[in-house]
């Protein structure tokens, strides 16, 4: 990995967001981020927000996606 950023954001509803920008992530060559929604350390594929990893996000889209994850009902 030439460069990289990863931050885990935990929410009260039990979800965690993994926000990544590294040489392996979607959009990193443009300085963009990807987010994976996690529950118990596994990627969640069944939300209205995402069906896996969401890539090519700018700062505002990351903030908007984190807000949506925070508002998900508890599993």
C-alpha cells in the first residue's frame, strides 16, 4: 500500500462504518473514499444505503452516508 487512510466509525445502533482511501479502494486514484457498512465485523449487504461497498465518494457524500448509517434501525 503506497498510502492509506482507514477510519472505523461506530454507531449506537450496532453498525460500524469503515471509511477507506488507499491504493486498493474504489476512487482512491481521484482522492475519493469508499465505505463499507459492518455489523459484528462483517459487511452488511441488505440495507437501503448499500448492497456492499460504496465507492467514489467525496467528503460530503461520506458525511451523508455516515448520517444514513447512524439512522438505521438496530438489527
